[in-house]
């Protein structure tokens, strides 16, 4: 790998090697601030795109931001969550999106014109083909909102994302461990609120922001 005049490529390579060896992390305050800003910016765009696709407003808020290890993104084999992994030019798993059964059930109901104030019960089985289609739409919307535009965009490859669901997919799902951040969005209101989570390596978040 050739080194640029200012040593940028060498510094980047070194930071990635150190990250793999010792799990080096960014400054926690800086990471949390960047993740919170990313989540807040995404909300308005997600709500607008959800309204365009589903024709019904959906309550949404930034529930939490946590510094995590990315290995925590691997669900239990019996999980009913649906996942999608998106790559970026220099990172095959730059963003992992995860939607829980309550949020997916609500979005499916809204897709058919249901009242978001009276959501159905959470799914108690692996998502069906149609439900995976709805999850794909939701993942695409969240990915576009998180990716951003212009020179600060993360460069996520959004087209053709494939949702993962069911025990076979969860057993096969692997994620490289390392320092990361999880941004949780709540969808719905009160006890009926579901969750969409965005898991990102700290390096991807900080390099992009």
C-alpha cells in the first residue's frame, strides 16, 4: 500500500491494525456525540420517507446511544428480530440494522393503512416473506437516513440489501468484533413501541463524521 505525502494512509492502516489487536476505541465522549448527532439527523429523514412509503405518520424517537462491542450484535439463535448488514467501500459490515418483532408488526399494519395508535401484537414467529419485504423497505429508509449526503456521507451500499431472519440465518450470521456504537430508535408509542437498532464500528462513524 503506497503512503500519501502526509502519511494519511499509513496512519489509517496502523489504527486498523491496533484496533484488531487490542480493541482500541475512540474517545467515548466524541463517539457518543457523533452517534447521537447521527441519530438525531436521521429521525426527520426517516419520518419523511416512512410517510412517503407508508402514507401514515409513525411516531419515532431516539431511544438511546450506547458504546458497545460489535460482537453483541449477534442475536440469540431463537431471536425473532430481522437484521441487515450493509457494506461501505472499506468495510464489509459498516452498518448492521436490526428491527424487533414489535416494530416490524407495527410497520406491516401501517403498510395496510392500520392505525399506528392501535398496533397489533408483536410477531411470535419468524417473519414471513411479505414481512421481510416490509423490513427491507424500512432498512433501506434507515440506511439512507444514516448514510447522509455529500462529502460527509458514509458511502453505504444500500441497493440489494438482504434481510436475515429465522434460526438458520441467525446461526450463520457472523460479525467481526471490535469497538462499536449502537443507536436505538423507538417506533410507536408507550408500551406498544418497538425498536430499530443501528450498530456501527466506531471507526466508520468517526471517519465519516
